[in-house]
C-alpha cells in the first residue's frame, strides 16, 4: 500500500513566492534571488511530503507563475508580439507573456476548468516547437531527480505533464480546428517519454470535454515512446463517461489511473463493476478542492469495498486549490479547527488511509477524526432554523422584477440623466500601502474606530474627487474599507469563519484568502449602507452601491459540504437581498451586485450544467427582485468564456452588465455578431487592468468603435475590465483619463454621424 499526492501549493505557507516575485518585478531583487527562493520552496515541499509518509512525490508541479504558461513555453507557442527569437525563454519573455509590458499586452486569462485558479492561453494556429527550451526543461527535471536523491528522500520522483493545452487554447478563426494541433505537439511529448524517468504522470482532465477519438489517436502516437515507462494518467474534477472510462483504463502502457472520487462519485461504481487487473488505481478520496477534514472511516470503507483492485490512496486533485497549513492558524477556535484540514494535514490523511488499508491503522488518529466529524454534525452553531425555513420558501418562487428591462432603463434614464456611452469603473480603486496599514492597525486595535473612520473617509474623498476631475459619469467610492470582495461581506454574515494565513493562489502572485462557510448564513445588520451613503453625500453624480453577489461569494469560499451548494447560495442571496433593500431606502439609485464567478462554477459535464445555471441565476434574481424600476441594478463578470452561457446571463435580468473583454481580444463581441439580442445595458471592458500597461486614447476609441459595430449605442457603457485594486494611481489616472477621452471622442463621432 502506498500514498500519492497529485500536486501541492507552491506559494509557500506565508506567501514567500508572492513576495519574491513582486520584489523581482519591482527591481528590488535579482533573478538569482528569485530562483533561490523558488529552490528553497521546492525542497521544503519535497521534504514535507516525504516526512508525512507520501511515497509518490510530484516533483515538478512548481511554477513561477502558471503551469499552463510553462507548457506553452515548452511547446514554443509564444505569440509573435513578444519578440522571442528561439532558444531558452528567460524571465523577460516569460513574465511579459504573463503580465504584459509597456508595449504589448499579456496573454489571455481563463479559469482552470471550474476552479478559481486562472491560467494563460492565447490564439494558437501555429507552433514553433522549442527544442532548446525542451532540452533545458529535461535537464531541470534531471537536476530535480539528483536533488531528491541527495536529500535522501525515500520517495520516487514523479514528473507531471499537462496534456490539456490544446483544449485551453483559442483559435484565431472560428473555423480553425484546435484538434489539428495534436500532431504538432506530439513530438515534444514523445521526447518527454524518452527522458528516462521511472514514473511519469499525464494530466488528462481534458478527456471529460475533448473528443475521445482525438485523445485515443494522441495516446497511440505516444505509446512507442513510453514503452517501459510507468505512466499514470490523472483525471479529476468530474465523473468520466462510461465510454471514456473504458478507454482510459484499457490503454496499453498505462500502469495506473488516478480518479477524483470526491467530485466523481459515479466513477466509484464503474470501478466496482470492472477495473483491469495488473493496473493500479490511484484513488482520490481526499478532497483537493476544499478544507474539510476527511471522514476517514467513510473513505476507508469505500477503499475496502474495491475488492480485487490494487489501490493507492491519493488526493482527488492537486492541493493547489487549498490553503497550505492549519498550523499557522492561531485565531480559529478549537472546535472549528478540528473540522478542518489544509494541504499539510491532507498529507497526513492520505498517509493514514494508506497505512490503514495495509492493516496498520492508527487508532488514535482515526478516533480523533471520528470525534471531530461527530462534533461538526451536532454543533448548534451550524444550523439556524429560521434561515432553513426562509431558504425552503425560496425554492418554489421565480423571483423576477415586475417590469421588463426596457421599461426599467427608460425610468432609470429619466432619473439619472446619463450621457450616451456612460463611463464608470468596476468598483475598487488602488489599495495603497498606507491604506492597508490603516486597516491592519485598526484590526489589531492599534488605532481607534474614530481614527480608522477618519482615514477611510479621507480616502473616499480622494477617490470621489479624482473621478469628478476625470469626468466619469457613474462613480464608485473605491472600497477602501474592504480587504477582499468576498471576505469583507463574509466577516459581516453569520455562518462564516476566517483564517489568518489561509492563502490560495489565484494566478501569479495574486493570492486570496477564501472564507470558510461552516453554517447557515444570515445578515445580522447592514454591511455597506454607511460608506455608500457617505460617498453619495460627497457628489451630485450617481454613486454605485457595491455588493458581491451570492454565487461569487459561494464559489470564492470554502463551502460547507454537509448540504447542497444551492441551498447555501439561496441563504446568501436572501442576505444580499436585505442589503439591496436598505441601500435603496438610503437613496442609492445604482447598485452593483458582482457575479464575477458565475461562469466559474459551471460543471464540466454538460448534463449537470442546466441545473447549476438554473439555481445560480435564480440566486442573483432573488437579490434584487423587489427593487424599484428607477433603481439600476448592475452586475460584473470577469475572465471566463461567457459566450456559451449568454442566454443565462440575459436571464439574470440585470439592467447593466460589465464584463471582461479586452484581454480576450473582443471575442465576447462575436456572440452579438451571431445574432444574439441583448436589450440591457452592457459594458465590455475597454482595457486590461491586470497589466501595468496604460492604453492610449486611440486604442480605447478603436475598441469602442468595434463594440458599436455590434451593439446599440443606447445600451453601450465604457469601463475597464475589472476593479483597480491591484493597480497603482500612477497607472490608474492616465488610463482612466484616456478612457474618458475615448468615450467623449466616440460621442462626438456618433453625434456627427447623426447630424448628416
């Protein structure tokens, strides 16, 4: 019996990689210093896994920024705009692809399947196979093998490779078949197979959504190069269809197959009905997507039920998606802490299950786990009967606003009197070091509530004045009082808990600290009304009340797993509904309810997507179903492929939607070319805020004109792609100035055309 981990967080227990990256980008440290931090993290992770008893260690899941970007570099699929002329891809090209630079934009971002982790893709109609990079990559892996041996770690070295790149790529032309690229990348993977490793892991999540004949063709081409090599195929995040299961488990040269037995519960039945003898099952029974302690007795029972199957205990997927180490949490109470397991604790769970399956059960460990499971089920802090009753009542109603969107927009225009192509921003303004210090000192009781309130008020005044000087039409207060768009609300809702160091990588150096939803959710008091009304008192322009929507709060939290997710989402929706009503009563006429993560939660299996979209859209409608016609409801979405859910977006029935558009090269607009009718207001982002690059007025004006080619000027808004929290004022001021100038230029052109 052996244990195995698909992958491990690479940011470090206290975000060491984040700080090393940002120091390097700011020119405060050298490439050598960055590489030293990275090497130290790799070694510490390997040793931690070995000390926990893990036998099969994933040795190359570390990345300076993103594993898909690494694979793109390995394949030589570097867009021409970065000026790569062959040879090894250094940090200059690599980070330009990830972040852009003064002259070129970054690569497009999209979500890693249905997680909050973002990866980098770009149109790929050609590939220039990067043999220099390939050689360096293999040399790097060989060095890692030597390092593991030098450290005297008892665990076999297991390099991992992604075979999802084609599915994540984008075609320049709609008619271009991405599958035609398979034969172009196979030589690289053949070279990997000949590199002399004893065990190689191929990540094939794509088999859930890629045509099976293409996958079968690809693997048959690889068979000759993997002869004599132990190949482990990893699949995760959803059940495999029976046909796909049969193909994967019957492949020649495949020694082992790993399954996500947490999310893919139906796959367990397929395994029981037939798993080939002579192959190993890497049973992913420890959840890699959530932070709840494993029910060890239940997992052991499932493993023992697989009679005749040679099983190794594993995580359901990479632990990249969890927080790093529960040991670093000093403020969680003892009871709640006993219910949790972060990545470091999940290593111990995997090892304990593997030993128990081999007849070496740690009775004390299992007993403590059983006590924690019982405590969670019986704790009065988990269940609120009033909330349960309200949630049950919600399920039977449709919750739509009384009038249609065209009628509402007309009433809102009379009240707001906005110009054509109104300008706005998404919500947040730069979170300066001074601002972060004020919040940190207030939380540590180093400054008084009065001092804190004064500092936040002064920051709001700065943000409001700046927007008025720039000529923005619908203002925001900048959210200086907020640490995170989900955490801020969770701190004021019942049923939530928070960590001190529960950081999870979202992309690059960007880390988030997801709240933990452990119980029924309700809103004890108003959360945003004070700051929104204060900001509105500073200006005669419309001020947006800024809220995070229920689906986004759900998808960006660690959610309780003892009831269906939709029930928790309905509870959050009812809490946000109370806030919308209080904002409206306080005179806030524009309210934005962000649903940035709506698309993110879409299940991979098409058979499950309609149900998810039904309750997700319903949850959003609950939040504003009683709003007056004159109250304009906005929502925002970012960095996902929205074209396939456009009809669900329309069904949300928001008055205005702002949506990422610039980094994806206006692909969002293609849906309107195809005849989709959208009658509400819409603001496809005109510039990318995740890059320090400042777009010119002409560039933004060109984007606006492209939008006007498919969208009516009466419904088009002008705004950035996302919030400005991570940017500097030295970037924000000129970018917004150019955005407003571009909108004014477009208005003049429209007026001139109308006068002819």
